């Protein structure tokens, strides 16, 4: 089973960012908040996997998600502090958090191979949608060069995560 | 054995030094790892040279050539690796396999 809840939230990010809709693009403070929230969600999902899964490959993947996403978020915090920008909560961040809460509740009810499969499938779809949002909405809208650069490095990293999750998902099939 | 006069001996030594680059002291090369990429790799590597993998990224990486070398690169750290074999060594970061390169080592 694949939970596609984050896709709706990411679609909301696109709406915020999409000039085609006649809506203002997100500002840097909102982008920083969205990116940080998206990273925190994946760390929380990985910690849930580390608490529940006994599959060595799944645990290794989850450890990588914790390590990499925490590193990006720490860098993001340093950057907003240096830029004197206060990350600004926004409907996209709220939708992401709400969707992630629902996904975690559903995953909490699963165990063993069923949990592993659902977690990894969700990681595939989550990274796919976050990457699409980064590429088409968040990176083009970022004004500060350092923020843009951090998001670009993040996108390269998250594409690696997506590939890793896809390989893992095919192994679990 | 006939002894060479000093100026001739010096000239012969200079010629030998030029003709035998393998006898030169090992070189140390710095490879910067940043923004999910391995930087420029040295083109003229020889056995005995040293590579300093300088991980300036915020992530843990590795330089891994399966069965040949596996160097852990903690975030923000530089790690030395002496080259002990001759050949062509494709390597990746084992955590992010899209990061890759090839070390070409001659004797």
C-alpha cells in the first residue's frame, strides 16, 4: 500500500509558488520553513522505522535518512540565523505536517514486512513529490543565493534518497 | 671503476632525475568533496602518492572502490589515503552512489 498523502501538501506548495495561478510565490522565510518541515518529517518517519523495523536494509536506509536530513536541517538553521531570517509558518508547511501525522498513524498500525513495504513505498513517493516541488517551485522562487544553493544541494541529495528507496522497494517486492 | 669528474657526474644525475620520474618523491593531492560531488581528480597519479579526501560537505560520504579501498569521510573532515596499487579504480560514495569518479594510477 502506498500512502500518497504528502503529494497533496506538495501540490499546495506548487499552488503557492505558481505564478500561473496568479498567487504570490513563497518568500525565502516560507521556503526555509517548508524545506525544514519536509526534512523533519522524513527524520520522524525514519525514527519510526528504526523503532519498528527488523529488516537490516530498511534500518540502514532509515539511518541514512536521519543522518542526511538532520545535516541539511542543521545547515538550514545556521543559514537562517546568519541571514537573520525567521522561518515563517505557512499553509504548505501545515499541510505537510498534517499529512505526515496521518501517514505515521497508518504506519504505526503495521508490523513486520507490511510495515517495511509501506514505509519504503511512502519514502519513494514522498521524495518524488518533494523533489518535484523543489525543482519546479521552491528553488526557482528562492531569492537568496545561499538558500538557493542549499536547496540545490538538497535536491541532489534527495534524488539519491529517491533512487535508494526505489532500489529498496524493488528488493522488498 | 672510472670516476666521473664532478661537473659530469652532476649533469648525469640531472639527466637521470629527468628520465626517471618514478623515482620522484610521492605527491600529495587534495580532492575536495562538496555539494554532493567529488572535485577534480589528479590526472598523473603514481603508486605511493597520497590523496587527501577533503569532505567540505555537510554529509558523511565515503570513497569506495569495491575490494580495493573504502575510506570513510565524516562531514567536514579530511582523510589521507596512500595509493598502494597500480590500475584504474572506479569509485563511488557508498551512501550516495550517484557521486562517482575513477582514479588512474601508474607505477
